């Protein structure tokens, strides 16, 4: 199995002390859908400028955790969260914190590419900035181009920025969605199985992009694909489902260790493909 | 031929010929339905032929008076002056009023039902809206005649006429002669009748906007309203437009309720607060006791105009729907 250690270029650069932004702490997080507890008592620290992969069998609450982080979980009727998610010292679930603001700081890329069909490629990328109140077209033009370049999409779309975002291929659409989320300069990017709807070539391009984006963001990715977790992530957190069907964190640590020498038997069984 | 082989050949089994029979009978049914429309159109055109042949299409559509025995006030000479213009203007104006009121209202109701309302409330409200659609149009006509028209004449009609009426054409009122029988009242009656249609279509289209798109926008830090405005409504706009046009078609052809309140005066109204006449109301009021052959042909000619406009509108909606169907292919 390929791990980070096999590919030296993937090692995360050590951040300069005192300049940390995007430090994310989950403290005793419980997530519920009405009375059903989907996530039990998860505490996890996420490092900035690193990719953390959340892995585990279906139904273990990985996606729910992701949606708890940017407060998308609560948009589902009856859903609620206990515990706290702390970003750079601020509890995102504090009463006076606005969920809308949180989502501008913590971007999200979804399983299925979801460009807005009524918007052009340009408008898709600009939409987040417009939400944040940016009106100057010079600023918008510059940031749209920079974001598309960053998402390695600029050369493919620069001549058709006015065409609908849905006219692109699946892989391009997903890169458009990544460009859209980085255009608002978030601190954290959450990716919920971003490659599960894509072909292998597109998947590779997205993975390269993630590794490239790691320099500036805290990236959290949910994936079913353990090779992917091994290829791109620095830290892996393994989740499983308890007897009460609630997902919980089994263990987390550097990806190389989780894949080569996990502490828990359950983790070993999963990463070696014996269950899940 | 071997018995076993025969069972496998096309004409061998009885099952297959029953299938063919059924397929053919459905084909006949489809052809009959199509023929009905063509036949209807042909008969209407044939019966109204004198109007098209003797007076011509353009004069018929643009003559602003309806007088089979027109007496020239100066010369005293009589002539035939049969024109569809008063009815066309009355029909279009009243339907536009209905649309301007029912369109935004219906879309807002649909947005509330899908996006904001708790599920149980939505079910109850949807039922209520569907009940409006079940009200016989003559009953809505009674409401227009005895409740709405009096209320509007005595309260806000003058206010509308003296504010909006100064800017938008056709909205001024004759202050000396306020009337309850007007194109405006007809339009409001139509609005009540087409609101359920706008709501029903918009609700379905809005609901069909995928959750993934809403979440994509919410996940970028958009409020509920911003997502509705920037993603949901734009994505659903073609479908909503289709629903609104379908409702417009319904308004164009509505007869009895309009006949009750529009005033039935064959004049080209210069204001919506004047009495007028719609195509359907003209046919309904006059067809029973018409004796003049030319006038009869004129009334049937009005029918042709209405039919062409309604069918044309419905074709446009179908074309729009096809475009809408392709909208999600790429996403």
C-alpha cells in the first residue's frame, strides 16, 4: 500500500510557530438525527496545512462529522449537535456565532459535483464572493481567475467562462466546485467523498489538487477509498459503528502508522480489507 | 412447419396478435384525438369563412367596433362593421391582470410551501389551494360580482388609478364614472381562478431542484433566502414560466366568470377600470340569439382566434418543458 512516507514530496511543511490558522478541535461531539445518535463522543484535533482522512465503513458517521464541522448538520430537520467544534480558539457552536459565517470560513466540496445550472462558470466561482458582498468586477475577475488557476481548471475554461457550469465534464465540474469553495478564501476545506462520482483520471487530478491545496488550508476528506486515504492524507482517523449504531472514533494518527501499525485490532481488520 | 417452430414465429402465437390488435387500437385512439382538433379547427374556419373571405384577416382583427348594422352618424349610410379588436384587447388585458396578480402570488405561495412551511402545515395549505381550483367558476364570478367589485370600486380602485395609473397605460380611471363592471374586476376574478395552477406547477418545479444544489449554496455561507433567490428560483425558472403560461392560457379562455363581471360592452377599453368584452364572454353572450349570418361568422371567427392563441401558447409551453427536461442532463 502506498502511504505518505513512500512519497516524500507529499509531506506537509511544518507551519511557522505562532502563525497557525485553521486549527480545528472537535471536543466530545455527539450528533443526533431526532432521537437517533449518529455520532458518539468524538474528540479529534485537525492540523492546519495537512490533509486528514476520515475513513470507516458505511454508516459510521464520517459524513455527519464533516457536516457538524461547518454546521451543515443542523440544516436537516430534527438534527442537532452536542459538544463543541473549536476553530482557532472560537467555539463554532457558541450562541453568538452565525452558522452562515462559519460556512464562509469552512468551505465544503460535495460527493456529487454540484455546479449551479443557472449560473455560468464565472458566476459559479464568483457566487461565494457575491454572497460575501463583493461587487467590484475587477476584484471578482481577479479572484475568479486565481481560484480557477488554483483549481487547475483555468486553461480548460478561460475561453468559455460565460457558458453554464453544467456544460463541463464530471471531473471539471468537481474542480469548478473546488474553485468555488476556495474563492472565498476559507481556512478549512471539507470534502465529502469528492471523487466517488469520478473516473480514475479525474480522481487523480483531484487528488493532486488536494495535495497542492494543503499548503494553505486545513483539509478534511471523507473517503471510502483507502488507497486514496493512503495516497493523499497525512493523518487518518478511523471510525466504526458501535452496537447502538452510533459512529465513534476508533483511533487516529499519522496515516503511515494507521495503515502499517494500527493500535486497534478493528483498525487493522479494516485497513487490511478484512471487513467494511 | 414444425409445431414448436411455429410457436416462435411472429404470427404463430395468439398472444402476439392480441398485442398487435391492442397496439393498433391505441393508435386509432391517438389519431382520433388528433383528428378531433383538426376537425374542430376546420369546422370553425369553414363556418366563419365569410369573415375571413369578405372582410379579410387584418381588418377583422383590427376593427374596433362590433356593429352588423352600422349607421354612419354623418352620412346615415349603413354598413357592416365587425371587428375583434375590443374582445382581443379585453381578453389580453384581463388575462394580464390575472397573471400579474396570480403569478407572483402563486410563486411565493409555492416557495413557502416547499422551503419554509412545516410539512403538516404544507399538506393542509396545499389542500386549501387545491380547493380553490375546485370552486366552480360561476361561484367565483358571484364573488367577483357581489363582493370584490363593490369593495374595490369603493376602496382601492381610485387609489390605484391615481397612483399607478399615472405611470402605466390602461390603469387610469374615469373619476366621474367609477364602475364595478370592468376589465380589472374580470382580471381579479381570473387571478383567483389561476392561482392554484401557478402554485401547483411552481411547487413541483421548485421541489425538483436537487438538494445537492441547495446544500452547495448553503455550504458557501448563503442564507435560506439567498439560496432561494440565487439558486432555487433561477434553476426552476423555465418550469415556473411554463406553469405561468399554462395559467395564462386558462385565463384567456375562461368564460362564465368573466362574462359576469366584465361589463359586456363591445368597446376597446382605454382603461382597465372601464367595462369591456372578452372573446369568450362575447361568444357566450351573443351566440344564442344571433340572427345575422355575418355576425354569426364573426362570432365563430372569434372562436378561431381564441383557439389559435390557446393552442399556440400550449405548444410554446411544451417546447419550454422539453428544454427544461434537458436542463439537468449535465448536472
